[in-house]
C-alpha cells in the first residue's frame, strides 16, 4: 500500500516460544557453567566492542516458579556478571533490536497481557530502556529508510461497540510510538491504531 512506506517488522512469535540464535561459544559457556535444563533463553548481544551473554533461567523458590534474567560480559561466570533481576512473568521472546546496537527486546507473559522490556548496554552498564505492558506483541518498524534504529509501537485496547451485533468487543484503539533517542526509548505520541504507521514528526 502507498500509505505504508516503511519496512514493517512484526514479531510473529506464538505461544510456543521463539527461535533464539545461540552460537557455539554461547553453548560452550552454558555447558561449562552447568546452566542445565532451567535455561529458557540464551542469546548474545552487545555494542560493537563487547559481547554480552543474556541468560533467562527458571528457578524454584519454595515450590513457586520464578524467572531470573542475567547479563554477563563475554563468559557466563559470577565474576563477569553485569546485571541480574528476578521476574514474576514468563519469558516469551528475546531479540536484539539491531546488530551491535546494545539494545535487547524481551517480552514477558503476564496473565492476559504482555510486559515489554528493552535493555541497553551503554558505558559498560546494562540498564532498562523501556518497560511497558500491552495486550498485543509490540510492532517494530523503521520510520526512515536510512535509519538503523527501530521504533516501537505499543498497542492500547478498549471495549468498542459493534454496530452489527450491538455488543462491545475488545479491539485495538491506539498505539503509543516509542523512538530511540538520547540512549533510551522515549514516548513520541499516541496515534489512532489505523494510522499508526504514518509519518510522525
């Protein structure tokens, strides 16, 4: 369609999980450190000069399952731990947003909603650049053809009256645009859902 001029990347990860790229060195690290069967995701990312290992494990605390996300520099070991955090939600997807960009998208299932978290690696530190909830998976797209940074759309849903059935159905009504700027994802604007891929200044 002429109205959509940008490359759209929609995450099509279903409830079965996602395919995560794990190279041989990451697998070797995992085996060497006996991460075991509790590992849900293992992937690499970084900022061009450093390689960061992201590991999401499931732990059992007094009979209750918890998730733990941890980031290591180069090799998975206690000495190389950069950041670690417990998560109450279940991991569904992990994906670097750009080669050597230092941004990593994670999606967590929380009841009937999702939690979208983006981590960045800047000045040798792992920090949380975005933390939002949504009823749908986020949509990613390039706002400009010459841009290497992906923008994110987080959908908002509401009860909308169906004129035919006269009932109210849950439908997407708007989307919040997040743009990578000043080393974090910033809210640019709320857009009507059907116009969410149009140019926003």
